[in-house]
């Protein structure tokens, strides 16, 4: 997806940007286009038995780590190491701009949907008309 730009993938944007920086792409935002909305989410949990004395201490430590920004610090260090470990050639993909996905891209799909619904409705009505004539013939002959 990153090198050719011809497919889409369901992947966490943070992991995709990590892979792009490991590949040596300078401007990750131009190489990867992602949706702003969250489709799936995942959480990490730690389970303790009821009444465990470590529960309060772990809660305090986790809250302090999150408030201090250790997660963001670790993420920036990981990104920096990935850039250093990159294959040695840094690419600037400024010439390959992505096109934001818009409603105009979906217009042909909706046209096909509406035309298909109209055609299927016409066929259904024709079948009802032809079928009701056949039922009347069956009743009179039987």
C-alpha cells in the first residue's frame, strides 16, 4: 500500500506510519491517507483478583504514566529509531499526492444502485401482471 499506492488496508494508522518511517519515507502524511473516524478499537487490560493489594498501586502508577506522557514519549522514540533503521534511502513522495475520498467518487455506485432498483421494480411489476393472468387461466380451467 505504501510503495505502490494501489490498494487499501484496514490497519491502525499509527502502525502504518511506523512502517512508512521504517521504509524511509520522509513525509508519511503524503504517502498514507487514512480516515479520521475510528472503525475498530482495542484496549489492553490488566486483571487482578478481587481484593488484591496491588490494584490501587497499579492504578496510581498507570494514571501517572499516562498523565506524564510516557506513551507519547515512547511512541516518538520508536518512530525515531525506525527512521534511523530505515533502509538508508529516504524518499520524499511529495509528487504523489493522494486524492481525498469524496461523495463524487461514490456517484457512479449510487447511479447503478438506483437504476438497478428501478429495473428490478419494473420486472417485478411485469411478473405480477403476467402471473395474475396465469392464475386466472388456471382457476377457469380447473
